């Protein structure tokens, strides 16, 4: 009887911790957005870089109305519109709330805003096989694999006098792309790099800090004078560039590229 009692006590002592552990179990619900964060970062970065290449300083001090009716069907058109307004404001333009209150109308159009993808595989891709009516699949056998996604933005802006329709300025075409690349080696990966990553990463974890000086793009200080980097913090004064709120005559045509960023190749 004593042995049976001891066995019962031992069983209870063994089961009790298991019950305590089971009592602490739970689940977490996870979901993904309709568009991946990588896609959104690629598109927004391409838009930002294209807009920063548009030199609107010839319109500084003028009252301008941004016409965006031609971008109604553009994906991420609202983000592009906001970036253009930011660029106009940062360059000393006076933004008018309606068309009739402006001296100058600035029209913008986007030839392309979106992403595309390419991939290269060295190995045997995953294959579906049907044997006697039973479908099965073989796994992917990878020696080396690379997948690259690009965000592309093509933008053009021009301005004219609201009352007379006389042309004042045009930006020319700005065609910019951003990149993100994933690589696998003998099935290990992805090794991630590209312009949307602050530093190279392995499966989302940073590997080492990127050398900012090595990645810096040479820029012409004379061309950059007076330009505003939209990605950096800044406090604006209450007056437009130069401190004079009086509108001044802009240059007839401007086709400068103040920010020397690489174009689409």
C-alpha cells in the first residue's frame, strides 16, 4: 500500500508541472498587407528621388497652383502630389489653395510609377509531377539564386502663366529607379542589399554597417546651392527664399539637375 501511495504522489508531482506549462500556451494572429513593405519602399523612394531632381527654384517667390488632374489614375499619386508640394514649398514657392488665386499653374504628369522583378536561378526549380493521377511536387534545389525588384518613377513638370497661358518653365523628364536584391547560395539566404536597406542583411538581420562614404554620390556644390534635401529635417522661415515676398520674374526655361542621382539604366 505504501508503494502505491508513493507512486501516486510521484505521478501527481510529474503531471502538475506539465499542467502548469499547458495553462500558459497561447496563439498570435499574424497577417500581411496587400502590398509588401518592400514594394512600397521601392516606389516611394523612386518618387522621392525623382521629385528631388526637379529644380523648381526658378518659380521661387511666385504664387503657384499645383495641377494634378493628370495623375488621378497613377498608383501612389497622392504620395507623388504631396512630394511635389513639399518640393515647391521648400524651394520658396507660395502655394495657392485654388487655381484662380495663383499667378502660375504647375502641371505634373507621371509616365510610370510601379515595380518590376527579375530573377536568375542556377539549379533545379520546383516542379509539379503527376503520377497515375496523383499530383506531387519536387522541392527547389538551388546552387545560386538572385531576385531583384525595382521601383520606377518617370516624372515631368512644367509651368505657365495662369491668365495668359504663356510658358515659363519645364523640368524635362526625370526617370529614376530604386533597387532591392535578394540572393541565395546553396539554399542559404536571402542575403539582402539595395538602396532601401540601410545596410546588407541576412534574412532581415543586419550583417555589417555600410560605408556611407563609399556609397556617397558625387555632387556639384554649385548646382546644389539653395536646394533642400526633402529627406532631412529643416525649419523654414516665414518668407520665401531671399527673404523677399515680392514675386520675381523666373528664368524662361530651366533644365538643370541639381541633385546628381543615378538615372534608370
